[in-house]
């Protein structure tokens, strides 16, 4: 229901309920069934497999194989689409490395599109894009990946590498802006932890106004575009400084 599936809950056990509800989405011309499916599996598919829970990687592999049999593919932030076409053909990391601003903008548009229906999921999507941006940047420039790979330590690593304006007249002003960006990262990460969709919402999750979620998503967008512009404004990494 949170993912946009229409109508009341079907009868039957959990497996039957899910199957019937997804079929209902498929049969309803007013519903984008792939959008619903992507939202349903997003929390599971966007988890990072680890040594303590190897079953996550196994389960994700099974889902991807099942989608592939139907010429579908899953991408970060709940996107399910036809394999081999446009957004579904490449990962967010590919867009970031290539400086593909249009595709990154599309990711944020999808997050904004969730605001009215599910502001919690929009927060999760925005934070995930920041994390993906920082991780890809760190890998591209061969920086030391922080042990704690949550959004705040990732941003600190990236920020220290971006460099500041060399003009001393502007440096202090830019420091203030970067301090503000750090506060944005902390705030978005805290939002995601307490009210986003990534860590479970509990029976009664804290309420979140659409305007508050929109502010967080737009602020995240500004941060990611800033990183990308600094990243791709030079032909080589050394020209950043």
C-alpha cells in the first residue's frame, strides 16, 4: 500500500497477498506496475551485503535473475525497467563517473515524485544518491574509504579532497558554505535514520510534512550537483586544486 498498490489488502497468506496485489497493479491501467514493484523491493535490494548476512546477496541475486527472465532489471533507489534501455541500462555510478547530469537529475526527479505519496521514501532516495555520489567519487580518486560508510563520514572524505577556492578573499566565505553543506548531510542522514524508509518505520513512524521532505531532497540535489561540477570541471584530478 505504501508503494502505491491500489485497493484493499487481498485475502490469503503473505505470499498470496503480494502475488494478487501485484497482479492487480498489472491489470490496472492507471497504475505503473513497475514503479510499485520497484518500491516494494527497494528496501531489500538497496541493502549492502556483508559477511554477517550473506543471505542478502543470495536473495538479491535471485531477484535480479527473476527480473532478467522477464527482460527487466533493477537499479538503485527502486527503479525497475526494461533491460538494455535508457536508465535501466546503466547504474547511478556510471552516470556519476561520466558526468551525466541529466540522468542524475532524473534520479532526483523520481525522488521528488514520491514526495506527496511517500515523503519518507523520498528522504531515503535522496540520502542514497548522496552516498552513491560520495562512494563513486572516493573510488574514482582512489581515496581511503571510511570504515563507517554512512553518509556523514563519506561526505567528510569527499569534502577534504574537493579543495577550496585559491583566492583568499573568497576562501572564508566558501568555508561557511561547505560548513552548511556538512550540516545538510548530517540532517539528511539523521532524517533517513529516524524517519526514512531504509531502516524500518515501526508501527507509527514520526510524521513528516511534504515541505520538510522537499527541503531535504532539494538540499541533497544541490550538494550532489556541486560535487559533480567540481569533479568534472577539470580534465584530470590534479586540476581540482
